[in-house]
C-alpha cells in the first residue's frame, strides 16, 4: 500500500524544517610524514528549527573540525553539508559562531567588537549601532558599551562573544565549548541565561548547536545529544533528551541520563582503542592503535587513592562533581587506570581491582616496580620505548626515532603529547629517563647503582 501524495504535505508540515544537514562527512588531514590522518568518519546529522543539539565528545574526537565543516570554514574530504537544502560552497550563510577563547579584538570597545559582524555584512553605520546596542542589551552588557575587553571578566567577555554572534541574527548559532574557559558558577549562570533568552519569543536564532566535552552541560541544554567517539571522530549514538526545562541536576531522571552517558563514554567502544582493554590481551596492541591516556602517574594514583578511601567503588559522575573535575580531566585518569588494569569502569561506576588495591597500599619503593611491570606489559608505547632502547648498544635513542613512529598514527601535537606522557610514566617506573637538553632517551640501569645512591 502506498500513501497518497495528498497526505504527505499535511504530515510534513508538522516536522520542523531542517536548517543544516550533514551527510556522510569525512575529514582526513595529512600527517607530517605524509600519511593520511582520518579525523572525521562518515558523520551524518541534522539540525532542525526549534532545537538545541549537543555534540558531546572527549578532546580529540573531532568536534571542532566538524563544527568548522558545518560553518563552511573548511571543506569535508568527502560527504556534504547543506544549509536549507543547498550544499555549502564556502562559508555557511546561515550561521554565527561563539568560540571558547572569546576571540575579541583587544583594541576595540565592546560595541565595536559587536558591530564587526554587521560591518562584514555591509550594514550601514547607523543601523549597525542600533542593532549592536540591542544585542548588547539582550545579553546583559548594558552600560559596558565603551569598555575594552581587558576591563571585563571572563564571563562578561563571553557575553560579548554571544552578542557578536547574535547581532547578525543567524538562522543557527554554533558554539564551540563556549563555557569551558569560565569558572563553574559563571558558566552555570551564563548557560541559564542563554536558555532563558532561547525561550523568549524574539530570540533571533532558530536552532543552536553546541560542542562540549561536559556531559552535564549537554544534558542541561540539549534536546538531542550526539555522543562522538575518537580516532577517528564518529557518532557513537544519538540520545534524545525530552525532559522539560528548566532541568535540575539533582533530579533522578537527569542523573540517570548522565550515568548512562558516562557508562557509554568509559565503556568499550567497538572500534576505538578501548576494545583492547576489554579483551585484556594487550600483546597485539601497538603504540599507534592504543594511545596512552593523557594522564600523569600522580593524577592516576591520586584517583585510585580517593577510590580506595571510598571503599574501592564510586559513581563516576559523583566523583567528578565532588572533585570539581570535568569529564575531560577525569576520564584520562580513568582510562590510564583501566589500561593498566588497576581499576574497571562499569555502568558509570569505577571499581578498584585487586592489582589496584595492592598498588595503592604499597609504599613508594614497592609501588614503582608494580607500576613499571604493568606499564611495560599493557602500555604499548612504554613497551616499544623499552624494547627499542634495549636493542641499542649504549641504551640510548633520540626522541626523533619515537616521534617518527608516532607520526604514523598521530598529528605532530599528539605525537609530542604521547611522548610527554611516556616520559612521565617511564621516569616514574624508573624504566627509562629522558634528557630535555639532548632529546635523548636512556635506559635506567638498575644493575649499576649511581655513586650518589650509596648513602642509602
Ligand atoms: P576536538 O575539538 O574534539 O578536541 P579537533 O577537531 O580539534 O577535536 O581535532 C581532532 C583531531 O584532528 C585531533 O587529533 C587534531 O590533532 C586533528 N587536527 C585538527 N585540525 C588539524 C589540522 N589542521 N591538521 C592536522 N590535524 C588536525
Ligand atoms: Mg575542540
């Protein structure tokens, strides 16, 4: 049976119009050694009138790259972004952006910073001024028109960022972690105010797309949440968030959703490095397919200590909240503990393992060899560095050797970040040392105590 064509327009009129459609977008950069670096993999999503959509993912999952594709600032490698049904060919005419870093021009006043967007559109000076004043009013900056950015607090500067985006009355507002440079209370305040404006009839924008790494922020703001995975960035799941505004973080349904997303983000991902931890067979893992989490040994050990002090078992959102950690800060510590087998995350809870208990209970002298053995066994980059150093005659190698290895799977910055973590872990475990002046890695030789060690 087919639906008669007459019925289609009637039902279609209830569906909110699509503003932006992202269809099978991939983006691949080229790594410094010329090999491809896939950053976005087959992303499809849409943004419709009347909704707030969040793109939630950890740092490096390609959120900013995706937002730049949507804004038309960069072109996808394949796939397409459309605005109101027309494929983009350059900057997206229907959007304005708010950035984490405010991006204000320091030599211009608040009003001039807000007017910039209108200048680019060729709006007459008188109208520019009028519209800028209205936007400044709306966003709560009344009285600060002539102030310079350096005279403003972070929260006020970001208000300028919002005013500058809203003054052009964009069809859709794109935000790249707009609250993450602000302190917790200022961020909460500005978020609530944005929601209040959004609900008002004359808000100039029909939809908002926010990039964030903060789970609670996504659940507070969004009608739909796309959870992104990394390496390469892709959509892991889409979650619809239907409970009414204003939302309260202590409500049961709110907490349940936050827990569900924590579980997802700390759990195994069928295509990300996490599957290797789940399989517990790390023998085949390599330094490029199993990145070291960006966590210091001190940070990870601290987390384990807190966990043990709480009986060895704690709810991750609760831990994050009480430590005033954001997910990007906490999850690398969780990942490190999981990679080494010292803790396990299950259903948004973190459990310490028997090995974890032994590690935390040990004194510093005992804990170092435990850490060293686990790192060598389960952290592929640590194993690769130790193995390579052992094959050389004098037990030393330049960092260039390892950077070349890492550039096959990482961008330059990430490759350096990986080495940075490896140096911290290697030093702590006394597996190897690194000399910043010469850029040389060297094996720690436990069989030849240094003269200064004799004092005991
Ligand atoms: P997020 O915003 O989620 O932190 P990004 O989109 O900034 O992620 O980056 C995703 C990945 O793409 C990172 O690994 C980053 O190093 C890489 N990347 C981003 N821009 C470029 C570029 N211009 N050239 C090479 N790699 C890039
Ligand atoms: Mg980003």
